[in-house]
């Protein structure tokens, strides 16, 4: 979410795509209803925010929406594209916002084009793009920075604005009807409401869930929504934004901590082959300013965040002389996403797999492929509180257990009720929860299982050697009991320390690249300061005047 759950009550119009919050997120859905029932909200003179639900299925969200649009699966790009075309064609975009706070005025290099469904630089033989023309025309500067040339009138034919206008002109109401199945008249009624949201006194929120993300074109679907919101000036405003409803209570926390293979904690890129040192990595990975007025906090602090992360992992083993152990980080040369690894299993290129807190056979786009992949392994380890469709995959219809040689190890892990720790919800609030009941039977915390597994692997390296033992041997586990690290210790470590004073870091803005600070994830620096675990703070609605000084339901000291 760019905003948060409670902020939805500040919206005048809410578009819901690929989501069913009334049933899947019933607690959060109360804020949709609050906006709907607020007479100060809504298009025109108000009377309550309007909710538009576009979905292939009619659900309880549809029943509570003001308008339900039945849309063909996966056609949301045309749906959003139609709104973008409508807004541009009728001049309903937020003019000041678009000119000053987006890249609409930036000039694209000569040679960029889009024709017959293909962008410039496409190679039919390689089936890939040379994206050298997908860049901005730069202006000369006195320093090392290069900035994009701009046309504040938005009239240059190679400005992002004009190129975008030409690109989206194809999404006429007739085309939208043909692609999405939404009747033209119904689409235009909603488009009129959307167009009104470009006014400075109105704001719209777009809400989505896995109904968009699970498509192979999920990135394009969500980016289309973002383009629309930027044109309307609805990003960075109360009641606005592009807001993802996460799958369960800690999916956001998992993503922040790099559950995706291509990132490190804090959304920094995983290093690539050929990046020999930190200079190479930062130069090729950190975002760069394309405008002198750009803040670019993430890019300017990329090295600070990276070195602090390496110090958190490798402690005294990460020094200036060894590039702070940069060489210890894997540099994958191929796609290693969880879907693609089952291709490797099918090809016999993967011997074993460890699944923790997820069951691959139930959540992927091709369950049969996953089943075949699991059956082709030598061993499978499943860490979970209950048996899953993955730990019991050999029982699936069509499977012949007599022919499956995979050895399955089921490691009973604790349920969330049986442990303390943090939940990071869709709105990115990190909230601490207590243990409710003690673990039953032989169940152990996931981190204890992994800590002991790591210890055994490390001892094997120490006794038997190995091709590259350094990353294993240098890893620091500075806990009271390295085999049983507490959740409190882990939270403190993630926050990070000032290594010169031993005190907890107060802000990610204070992280440094000289090896004097550590942080397991820069985003969470300030979550566990010298004053204690801030995720336990609970200054909420019992005193709104004191705890919500903005009056906009932010409650900055709730967590």
C-alpha cells in the first residue's frame, strides 16, 4: 500500500480490481464503508464515496459496491488504459501535479518508437529487446550528474506526456468494451467519475490484490493503475494511492525481508555476475537522479544501507579491506524464482528443496508441474505447523507412491499463536504480538530449526572443508543462545546498531558506509531503538486528540 487501511476513509472514489476485500479483508473493509457513508466524501457535491468493483466474479464486495463491472480475466490493462485515454483526451489530468511532480515533461531519446505491438529495439531472432532507446535525452551539466531534458509545456512530441498520449489513444471506449467485455455505456459512466478525480479537491484510491498480481502481466496491470493515479495527482495524498491488499498478516513483512529471490532485505537488488566490488554494485543498482529537484534518498543511501546490512550479517568479518564481505553474497546468473526452480527439478538439476510456511502445490499457476517436480527430487524438507499438500504430495490424484523416490522430512514448526513476533500488515504497520499458548509436542520455532541446521552445516564446513566456506564461517550469530535466538534479539538486530557506541540506531538516515553501523533491514531502522521495541507501542484511539494530531487516522505512535 502507498497509503494505509484507515486512510481509505478519506477517498472520494475507490476502484477495486482483482480483490474481494469484503470477504478476504473484512476488518480493513470497514474503512471503505466509512468513506461510502461520509456525506462530505464523494464525486460532485458529495453524499458519500463511490465504490467501483471490477471483477470476473460477483462477490460480497460487488454487492456492497455502487457499481459492479464484470471484466474478462486479465484485461485490466485495457480497463485502466481506457481511463488514461479518457483523462488525457478530455484534459482532466491534474495539470500542476503532472508538470512538476512526474516525468511527463521529460524528453525521450530520438529513436524510441512503438509500432505493431512492439517497442523499438526488438530482435526477432533473440526474442528480446535492446533498450538503449528507452532512455531520456540528457542536458549538459557542470558536474558528474546528468539530468533529463524537460519541456514544461508538455508539447514536445518526444515528451513522455505526448508519447503516452499517443500510446493510450488506442484504448477507446469501443476498444475497452471489445477487450474487457464491459459495456461502453457502463465504462463511460465510471470514466466520468474517474475524470473528476483530477481536481485538487477530489481524490481516488485504487485497491488491488492477487487477482492482478498472479498474472504473468501482473507488473503491467499494476503499473497501468499507477500511471492513472499519477495523471490524476492522486499519489502522495490522503485517500489516494495504489494500494495492495496483501495475502495474509505477514506477507508484507516477508517481502520487506527479501522473500523474493531478486532482492536483498530492504528492496536492494541481488548482486549480478560481473559486479566485482561495491562500486560496481552501487553504480549498477542504485537509482540515479534524472532531475536536479529529485530527492532520490534511496539511491544516495544505497551504499550506506548495503554496508550496514553486510555488517549485520558478517560483523567483524566485514571490513573495508574485503569490501565488507561483498564477495560473500550470491550473484545468480539465471532466474531463481520459486516457480522457475521447479523447472530445474523436472530437468534433474535440483536434488533437494526446503519449504517453509508455504505449500508450492497449492499456490502456483501449474500444480501438476510442481507435483512432477517434487516427485523428481531426492529429498524434500517441509517446515510447517500442519501437514500440507506439499509434504503429502505423493497422495495426490494421479501420483504413484511406488514410483516416487523423494524422501520427505516433515519438521513440525510452531503456529503463529505459539510464538511472539511482529506482523507487518498491508499498510506496512509493524505490530508486535505476544505468544498465546506454548508449543505443543515436538514443534519448534522456525528460527530455531534454521539456526540448528546452520550450525550443523557450519561444523561440517569446519571439519571437512569446502569450496567456499567463508560466507558460512563468517556469519555472525551473536545471540544469548545461537541455537535458539529469541524473536526480541532478532528484532533488535534487524533495527541495527551504532557499532562505535553499541547503542541501537534511531533512524535509517544515520546509517553509514564506513562499517560503523549495522542494520538487518534499513526500512526497519527505528523499529527497536534505545527506548525499546517500538512495535509494541499502543497509543491509539483511546485519546485521538493526543495520539492522532493530524486528525487523519495516522496514529504515529500506535506501532
